[in-house]
C-alpha cells in the first residue's frame, strides 16, 4: 500500500467516501508501528491517483475520542506508506463571531492547549527543534483555497485554531481566555497531529467546517439528548450537514492541484540541519526515539 496523498478525517468523512464520491476503495489494512497499531488505512483510487484515508476517531460514530487517538502510530504508518502530503478534515467550534456554523475555514496558525498527549517522535533524542512559523503547509493550504475558489465555495483563508485536551467541551471562562489570546476556533484534533507530520517532514494542512458556537459565545439552552446538548440550532445543523457533503469535492479539487506539483515548501526539509550535522541519516525510521 503506497500513496503520496492522504486524508485524515472522521467517521462521517469515511462513509461519504464509501459511496464512491471520490473514487473506489481498493484495499484496507492497519499497520503495526513502534508506537502501536495504526487506525485502518483505506486505499482509494481517484482517477489514476491513489490516496489513503485514515479515520482518527474510528469508523462507527466516535469510538475513540481525541485524547486517546494514537497520533504517532497514525502519522508513522502514513509515512511508511510513502505519504508526502496530508489533508486533515476537522469540525471545530467557533470563538470569533465573524465566523458562522456551516462555513469553511483554512486555519493558518494553532495554539496547543493539550496535556499529556505523546507529542513527539524524538523522545530521548537531541533532535526536534523545528520552526513553526507556518505550522500548516502553505502549498496544501493554497491547493485547498484554490479548490474551494474554483467550486464557488465561500470560505475564510485565515484563522487561529486552539486545540484543547477534551473529551469534555470547554467552559465559558476558558473560551473567554482563548479569545483574549487570539483564537478564532476551538477543537481537539489538530495537535499533536500537525507537529508529528512536520517531524517526519510530511506536508500537512487542515480544512475545517464549523459546527457550532463555543460555550458562552452565543447563549443556548441545555437540551437533553441532542448533539452538544443544544449548542447547535436546527438551522445550523442543516448548514453543517450540507458542508460535510462538500467534503469529497473539496478534496478532489485539492488533489487535482497537488498531483503533478513537486513540493516547493520547507516541510520536506524541516530536519535538514540535523542531517548536515550528521545527527540523523537518510533512513527516517532511525530518527525516532524509543516509544
């Protein structure tokens, strides 16, 4: 199983793909890594291109919440399959009221508020001081932007995403704190996923569909048994569901932009100075520290 492109998403995204909206599934298997078993890797054929899909939370509802995803195993497995570029699908909440549920956003920066997640491959090593001036690959972001532009999809091309620990949602006071430090969106999945991809010199960028206003941004009554216990109105739910249905076409457009483009970004050279110093060699499998 080899592919240059991969998509990381949730269970809903996988079920969309199985309806042949973005090619036909060719195979599926998990990989054993030094960090444990990866999530299942689904191989799809898109025209003459092969890409991989990985569902970070499982493929039947949310069988695995964000703090317990084995991010290291997933990214390691994708690297082993030859993946050079990853598009990540995420559904965060809204802090900045300039954004609305059902809209698309391409975050350009991130704040990591997670705790106790395994966040590096370089445990026990003197390696890993990597710049994060652009934590998300500019070239993949450009491809996503062009895909939505050509499809006529309104979207925001900048936002700061704060990643919280979960699985609980955030308190109103926490949301106020995040607003003060400049966060626009709040979710639980992009960290350490993005940082691990950069450590293995893989291009990575997310595309977000906005699901709801975060706690305290818009006052909502508690509703028993509903999604997010009433944080999403029926109109917003319809808008979000319509956004999710756009997922295959957005990815297809981005793939079209990326397929024949050799990476010109700095992501594949994140560890170059360690190579130059002789601290690491050409075999990336030898870079990682003990699990």
